[in-house]
């Protein structure tokens, strides 16, 4: 569809930038190379050559003089340069953090790379592990990113809603619950400060640093730590937590409710996440369904503090939490107030007595960019025992990924053991030091390529500001809906960073957005060889299909997005050889509206081929008759009605 728009705009007289590039780094490319027993660099460059020739055969009107590949040093040197600028400003930083960790692959996984608690590559269980990681401080722009969701009129509403929800702004209060032991406190964020008098227990995320401290030396210590270890192997994404049974373990410690002094047992629970709020949950079972289920399961106290107007609530007979509005009860001086007014009054009281404060919390978390993989852009820092983290001097950029290095056993990155890469002198003190061996998340490359397209040969910076001023922002951005959150959000963040660097005079990179549908096809799998390409499937005499490699019957799966990992893809060359480019293009455009998924159909391709042949025959059969006839270029008004209708029909048809 992008080619249609580009051609149409050119014919209307516009200057059109319609480029092609290769988002070539990252785990998918590395995994494919491992599966095909070759080197990621060789695999990637060979695939680029193949795909380029296919796209040219398809006749797309790309400007090939602007082609970029993100795995080339002349591209990623500039994101290394920007990393150093971000590090100076505190927008790039390093901290210990819990991550999804795959032991066989020896790497961190994004939540999207964890499927049913397992690694999307090797299928082995993923666990939570604490590692030093590099982050981009995207939360610095959270308010601005959210505010500008209202200034994207050319975006589909569903995408704007997804962006808003991912940023997830919540207003509420941070409340501090002192530990009964007198040593420390638990801070929580809540959007319901009106219910604080009904808090009867506390839940901490299993990864919360207080958990091992609170249970240490207590009879519960072994049980608590076993629970923490078990939960570390679970998928901790939002979608997974929704399906888990709520469970937890008492740590043996208590905290005190700061407003009524209630002694509250402290649990560690699987539904509490370190990534959201403070990692602690003020549990109010009478007015939160998740807390209610947990309290009933473990026999914990339920205290009603918001009474509905139409009926009194009895904690002993309640079958679900009450989350509506009402008047305050069991809340001391705030009894009788509507709970909507009590929210403000209670926060005023907390602030006056230094027990808490008004605050805003975001669902958005800083962007973890560290990957313990080989095929990625090196992070340009050096670790020195004396100086700590030292940025690579700008004059030494790019830090080039050694493409001759071979992957280690199990596909592990060779960088930590590659002495020629790791061993360097500290730029600050000159002593022996070690280069950072993590590589950047591939989303970094895809967060600024649109600017690079404007001046792909620029050697004096990320891009030529004059070219970017002419072409950017992107007038029409077309991409799959699977990028509706992270890629688009990271691109918006990166554009703001570039604006703050004085390199851009705008903060939103894409004016109009079309989220095109996916091309889908059923999967076919062999019990022995896994997913099969269409060329690996042999038709049987009775209509049943079998594996061409071993002859065993195959399983036809559901219709899914075409992907190399599922092998439910069609080689364009097969279509081009059999039907030609016009048929292939016509089917892709005709089979479904651009924003809808397109289900691949051999019959549909054949139908497009027959249609084009009809058009060809119609023109060819009448060619002699019209060959010598001049086109009519006179005024329509002078034509008789029959010819006037014919002229109008001709224009409609064209």
C-alpha cells in the first residue's frame, strides 16, 4: 500500500521520499543464523541481497540510493554518539534490575519475547534474575509523551489509546507504613487513599529487596525464599498475572497502618510487581477484588471503610469487593464524608503529618536496552577498576562489532571472551580496563532510521539538518499494528531527545499513521521436523499432506501472521516466476482493506492472474480497432448524450 501512495503522490506532482532500509541487528537475525548453522553477519548480508532483488523484481518504487542497513558501522556509530550525549545528561544510566533471563541462551528477554513463561527461541523456562543493565530514561518524557497523544489527529484512535494505556498515568498518594520492628518502613503508591483505614495486610513483590531482610532468621525464611525462587521462574508480564491464582507467603514481619496503628502482616505475593509503583501493595480486601480473593484464601481480616448508599455491607458475608462510591465508615475523623472528598482530606492529613504525599505514578518504565547477545550495536562504555564507568571518547567511535567473531556453544555471545575486543586501556587513567560486552536492543536502531533516510550518506552527524527540515516529520507512516506500542513510543521518545539536543525542531516523528494488517497463512508442522515451509509439504493422494523430508503426516495449524520462525511464508520468487509482479501486487492490494489482515489464498492469487489476463485480452482484441483512432479532446458539451455518457464512463473506468 505504501507503493500505491508513493506513486499516486508523485503523479499528483509531489516530491516523494520512499526509501527502503534493513533493520538488521537483533535476536531474530541471530537466531535464524544459529538455526541455519551460519554466522549472523553472513546470514544477514546474504538475506539483504536476496530481499533487495525480490523487491526490485516486484517493481516497488523505492529510492535505492537512500538504502541503509542498521548493522553497518556508519549507521550505528551515530546512535553510539547519541548514547554518550544521553549518558552525560543522565538519560542513559546503569542499574541493577530484575530481568527475564534465559539460562540456555544466556541473555535477557523482553516481555514480548517470553511466551507462556518460556523463551521464544529455545522454549526453555525463563526466570527472573538481577543484573546490571543499561537503561534509557524514557520516564523523563512521560508527561509530554502522554500530553501529545491528544495532538496526533492523523493516528488511529486505537493506537493512541494503546499509547496512553502503556504510559499509564495515575494520580494518588505515596504512603509510608513503618515496620513494627522500628527498622525502616514500606512505601506504597495507591490511587485509593480513601481506603487506607481498611488496609489490613501488606504485600511485597517477590523481588522486593525487603523480602529476604524481613524473613531472615524467622521460621518462615525457608518457605519465603522457596516461594521467591519459584515465582522467579514465572512469566511476570501483566497478561500472565491475570491468569495466575493469587498466592503468597507470610514473611513473619508486621508493619503498622500510619492512620490507625493497625498491626498488618507483611506477605510476599505473586501479584505484586516490583516494576509498578514501589513494589509494595497496601491491601484493602473490602474494596479491591484481588485483595479480597487473597484475604479469603488466607483468612485475613476484611474491614469496610466505604459504605454504599443503598445497602450496608457485612464483611463476614461479602462475596466480592465493593469498588463503588459511598460514605466513609471506620475511618476516624473522616467518617461520614463522601469517599470522593475523603481522598483529598486524607492526603492533606498525610502530608501535614509527614506520613505521605501526593504523587503521580506511571505504568511506563525506563527502557532497558542491554542485551547479552552478539549481533547488536556495542554499548560505547569502558569499565575501569579505578575510574568506574568511563565513556568511550567520541574520537574513538564507532566501537565496531567484530564481525569475524564466531558464536560460542549454545549460541552464546563471544564478546565477553574475545580478548581483542574486551581488553582496552581506560581513557581516563590509562590502566587496563574492560569494554562493555552488552549490545543495544534493536529498538534503538529503529527509533531514528527515518531521519537517516533524509541524508543516508551524511558523515558529519546522524543526519543533515537541512535535509531533515525539508522531509520530516514523516507525512504518511505505514506499519504493522504489532508496533503500535513499543516501536512508536520509542521513536517518539528518541525524537524528543534529538530535539533537546538541538538537532530537530519538532517532537512528533509521524504525522499520519496507517496500521496495516498482517499477511496471514496457516502453519504446517511435522512431528519430527517442526514447522515446515510450503516447499517441504508434499500433497498426498487422498488430500492429506505429508512431510517431504520424512513422509510422516503433518499437522495443519491455525492461520497466523506470516513469519520466518513459523515458516508459513511464501517465497516471492515462486510467485514472480509463475505469475509475474502485477498479479502478486494486485492480489496483495485486492484481498483485504489495508488496515485489515490478509489471509493468503492460492485461489485468490490465481483469480488475480485470470483477471489481469481478461484485461489484457480485452485490450489486445480491440487493439486494431482503436489503433488508428485519435483520442477525443474536445469539450464534452458538444457531444450527444450517448457519446457524453461513454466519455464519462471512460473516465470513471480509468
